[in-house]
C-alpha cells in the first residue's frame, strides 16, 4: 500500500526557503506569484493491513515536528 | 564530578565538549554511543554535542532524538541530572521534547560561522551562575538551523519564568526574541546554539567566555 505523507510548515511560521524561491521566481519574470511555501513528501510503502491510526502515529512521532509543521496523509 | 558526552553518527563537536568537560571537571567524560540504552552510574553532567547527527536527515536532530540513548538521557533529566545541549545538541533536545520550540533554517538561509555577542539574560540558572545579569559575552556560533521558533504563548512563558538563559546581542539567525539558549522548567536542561566549549582557553581561543558556563555548572552541582 503506497501512502504519501505531505509535510508543510504551519501558517505563520516563517519559511525562508520559500521566500528565497519566491524572490527567484519574481526575478525570472513570473508575475502574480503571491507566496511560496516549501514542504516535503514522504512516500511510504506499507503492509496492506496497516492501521490508519498507526500512520498517524508515525507522523506525530517522527515524520512531522508538530511544533512547526502540519501533515496530511494521502493513500495512493 | 562525573560527566558523559553522547556521540551520534555525525557528531563533530563531541571531542571539543569532552575536552571542555575534562579541563573544568578534572576528569575525562565517558563517551556514550547513541545505541546504548543505559548511561554509566553516577553521571552528574550529560553533554549533547554539536555536529550533524545522522546527517541532519528529515530535520536537524530528528533522528538522534529517537535513538535509544536519548531515552536514557530523558530519564536522567527527569531525575535532575544536568543536561547541556550545544548547537545540534540543542536541536536534539527540542526534538526529544526536553525543551520547547524548534530550531528552524536561519532566516538569511546562510550557514553562520563566527563569534557572536551574547547577553546573559538570566544569571540565576545553574548554567549561568558564574556570569552577571545582562553581562555581554562573546561565544562562537556555527549553524544553519539556529532560528528558534515557538508560539507566542510559549515565548511569553519562557520570558516570564526566566528560562531564556542567553540572547543574541544583534541579528544572527532570525531567532524569536533573539533567543540563543533556554532552560527547561526544572532548570537542569540547557540548550544553546553558541559553542561555549570552543571558548574555554584565552591562549588558544582568544577569550575564555565559555569556560564560566562549565565552572558555574560544576559549582552548582557540587
């Protein structure tokens, strides 16, 4: 079972990388970019009978730092 | 006075920290590998060193925080053993939950490696007893992820409870409220981004501003 965990910075948390990329996009002449936020995707290959609660626990215990990050679980 | 230094794969300030502890306590610390599940008996000070534990994979300090030895460090901290986390060690302590908040990428995106001016924000902690309140000191930093973040309620609580030990005297990395180092609520765990162990000998390091952190701590424990 392929599962994706999408980890993003919470709103209100400064994202210097996003800011730099935003600046670069503007520099390349792309107008209308209001904001850029950078996150990460973790792809998990899990046993088919994996309990969804266990995936949530993986996120809370390791994959995301919930002080600064949100996470979203997507089944492929 | 017995001390230990935790060694993770990718630690690179473990020997500096060990030398600082040896020079100030008079006894060489025990080096404890990250796979250990117990610490040696009778440890008074645990040092969590700087470096790039586990290659900073996932997040700085994230993997190290889940290593077997950190459970033993958490247990020791709960018993009141002094824990000093420097740089990557600070990141490990926040990831472990021993200290609140998180260390994020520097606001300027650059790795910052230079001596910085600090202010002693609270000289009443067991780590800062040899400094004066509001004293200006200079200690080197070398980090990419030193931008301290916590929500406003947490920051207010840290300030209100005197748990900010050191602040940057000028802009360094975008840290919330210029926080360079904080202690836990019990006061026996300190995390800081600057490297006091790199400034313990005036002859070799130019100044010895970091030495008093170790001396004050030893005095507080003895």
